[in-house]
């Protein structure tokens, strides 16, 4: 038996009672998958194979996520790569399946029960399901340095998107800095696209790379790919500074150079070392990836801090159930372990959701889902090794001067944060309340991680004690008409003015 009950392929539609004048409706499904990367795609396809009416939502115009990101439709001569070919295969499988897809939909709210609100242009679209799979991937870790808010400075992931989607290099002469395999991946892409790399600045010493080699070797194809990147860059004559870190971006309103410093094993600047100036017009940098927890923080799910998983992550059981009823984690939101684990986790999350919602029987679940669960630890070993290489060490905080902006949205400097910490703001929640750090349009995706490092440095406490903040709606900036929609003033209830 493949399904515990018959399911119609046609989704249902119900009126949404949201007050006078509302013209919105809610589209009903058995399962909603948030995110159309490899984990989300595999989750949606697996769930649909069990007869679940499944919706997958993503802000991008096509499925694939960041790793298998599709080229922009305006680019006709994008070269074929293994990533593009695998991404195309995933997109074809999704297109051929009976899965409802909402692309170009920006999720701005997720409510209990579970109702998802999406902005598409200036219009609001609502979907509802009793079960939810969160497959929102990762966000990049950055650490502020003086000058980092100028035009010409971006994350490594942003640079990769420019090359993958638009076949555009981020600048004429690019400095790349940071840690982990993504640094070499992006450098290779920029070189292959015809860009000039001023230097590659890797905070990780070669000895640390060598220590992780046995763990990386458990995935020989991925290890070979990384070694090929390094060999390619050497052959192109790219200057590589190991055990160095970006300490300042030069320029007056526009990046025109950068300063780097030699760092020790904890990435503090080596005493007596002199800063090295690198001439460039663009700086791309980042220190690994961390789970993207916007949706789960808004829903109030339980999280846990695990350095080996990339930092704060969704707490799950062995079958990817979160602390919330019928909410599941797929892919990197349960630990940033990379592409090799994404599909496995997506399928396992779908199996668990299908059994909990009675679309498959427990016997089938035991026979088919448990082998998936048992294969996860081996695949996770590679991801843990990458996180050991990528995770920013605490010494980077030494490069953040009192005048350095931490929260770009609210123009909050390190000095303002330190004053609030001195006055008793010892958690991210209290720090956000005291300073508005993390309350801008980005929702703290860039600044709160850096703010945590400042709290840790000032108070000598661990990240787990600093905590994580609850999410706020809207999760992304949306047009005001998304909220208001069309209404008639005559439909609004009128009240008699109070007597004077």
C-alpha cells in the first residue's frame, strides 16, 4: 500500500476571513516545502510520490538553490558545468512531477497551523497545510571590518551568484578573502569567467587543511574537486596569502584597495606583523556558511548551537522532526553540511512527514526511511570537516574598530553595542532591544552573528549562552500594498467619535 488514504490531485481553495473587504483566498495543500534547493526538491518529489498534495515555494525564478542556481533567462551562452547539468536534471524532474510550484514568491510570514504568506510583485498569496518542511539552506557568515559597507564590497556567495546567473565578474581586479572551500570555488569561477584576481587571502594555514584531509577524503569526488580548484589557481599564477585575514577595505565612498594582516591560529593579528596593501577595486569575502533560520525563528522552533554544524541550527530528532508539531527540517537548516547531504535529508524529511500525516504506513517507513537515516553520519563527516575549515575564529573581532558599522540597516557601530553590553545587554535579544541592531530590513542575517562575537569577547561567555533572537514578520521587505491589497473605505467599520 503506497498511501493510507486516497488523495485528489486537485488542490482546494477556501475563502480567507480576514475582515471586511478582503479579497484574498487561501490555497490548501497537504504539505508545503519552503525552499527549492536540492533538499527542497527531493522533499517535494518524495512527498508527492506518496500522494501528498505538495507545494514548493522559492523566491528565485527557477529551482536549484544557490549551488545549482539556474542561469538568468537573459543569458543564452552560459557554459555547461557539472553543477549546471545536475541542476538542469533536478529542474526537469520537478517540472515533470505533479508538484505545485510558486517561484518568484517572497515568503514574508509563516504562521502556526501552517499558513504561509508570499509576496509576488505587490500581490499577496496565501497557502496553508497541516505540515511544513523547512529547506531554506544557508546564509553567509561575514565579519565587519573598517570600510566594509562601501560599494565594491560583497560576500563570496554574492560573487558566485553574479558569475553563475549572469556570467558577470564582480569587478576588474578582485580581492577574495575568507576561509573554507567556497573561497577557492569562487576564485576559480571568477578566473574562468575572465576576471583578474588581485590576491586570495586564506585565514586557514595549510597545516589545518592537511589535518582535515582524512575526513575530506571520505568524499573523494568532492576532495578531488577542491584540489583541482587549488591547482587551477596556482597554474593561473594567483597570489595566495595563507594565515592572513582582511583587516580593512580602503576607499572614500568606493572600494579602491584593501589591507590584510598575518594572523595566528585563533586569527588574532600576529604581534609585530605589518599590514599589506592590496590594490583592487572589488573585495569579496566570507567565512563559511550558517543555517538560514528565518522561518524557524519566526515560528518559535527550538534551536541549538553546534559549531560543527555551522553555528545555530534547528534542533531535530534523528528523523528530522523539529520541536514543532509536523514541522520538519531538510538540508542545511539542520546543520550546514553541504550539497552531498541535502538530497538525503530532503527525502528523509518527506518520509517522516508522510508517515506522521498517515500517507504511508509505519512498516514502509521502517523499511525505507531508516536506511536513509543510517547513511547520514557518514555523509555528515565531510560537512563537519568543511565547517572546521570555514568557521570564523574569535580573533577576527580584533579588526572591528569602535567606529566600524556592525548593523548596516540601523547604522549601529561597535562602540554603541559595547555601551549597551556594559549597561546590561548580555544576550542578543536584550542587545537588539537596546540598540535596534538586527531590526532592519535584513532581519539581522548579517549583523547578529557579528554582534554575538562582540558579546562573547566582552563577557567571555559562549554563544549558547548568548542565545538566538525570535524572528519578526515581515521576514523580507515587501511593498505596502502586499499588506493592504485593494479595499473600499466604505467597507471599513465606522465608529461614532467619542464625546468631547
